[in-house]
């Protein structure tokens, strides 16, 4: 036990002395009533990543919950903006400026209704694609050159189905299992990206 505690102290000291290099942002809406909804896939992906790497997301700053830790030997901030989806960009811009990060240091995780539940797609840059959270980030930072991982949450039942009703709906039991696999893939993809292997991640998961 003493050896383990010593190792943790050394690890924490090294972590605290290293510079924040990456900002990993999960998009979603705050408050329990939005838990486990399709639009909160980004939040859940961040939670899975944090649990996998023993990172606590309990600190608060700039209207956000966040935690920091080491993933693939890179010190990262894991961020969950609490500004509601449509204003996610304000938190991202505040954290980016505070930690003196470039837009290329930002990685955003969010839901996509174009893909089946659990499927993921990695992009190096691009437009918002109609996603209001990503749109807000682009508007507030003035940049599109950030990596994003789209997490499939399933298409609408039909084209006339109300979009807001769909993204705020919860998953079926079968879909929940598929989403858990998607979060595992998202974590694995992030580990490769942070290791400088984005092309490998794209080839493996896209």
C-alpha cells in the first residue's frame, strides 16, 4: 500500500507540473432530466473516458464541470459545458484562452443522428453540420480546425418526426448496449489521437 501511495504521489506531482496540452469537450445539456438522452452522448462519452482513465470531473469553472489527467502520456482537460448545448462555445473559448491553447488542441465529442447508435466518425475539421453545439464553438472561437468525434445516436423514425423531440428522447435497452460500445470506441479513438495517430484512428473507426 505504501509503495502504491508513493507512486500516486509521484504521478500526481508530474501531472501537476506538466502543461495542459489538450481540451477534450463532451457536448450535452445539464440537469438530470437530460441524462441518457440522445443529445447528451457527448457527456456520456466524456464520463466513459474519465472512468477508464481514473479522472474525476468535479471541478467547476467558466460555467462548466471539468477534470484533468493523463491519457496516452498527454495531460488533458475533460470538459462538460453547463451552458446548455446552444451556448457550448462560450465555455470552450474561455478554457482555450485561459490555458493558452490553440484550436487544434481542442477535441469535441457530440451526437449525430445520421449514424446508427454506437457508430463513430472522426473528422479533423469542418462545418457544424447543423449541430448547434458545434455551431456555437465555431461562432465563439472563429475557427473550424478542431478535431471532432461524431457519435451515432440513431436516425429519426421518419422525416416528419420532430427533431428536438428525437434528440431529447432516451435510448431503448438494445440501443443502450450499442451506445456503450460506441463510448468504448470513442475512448480507444481518443487514445490513438492523443498518441499522434489520428490517421490510424480514422482508418480503424470511420
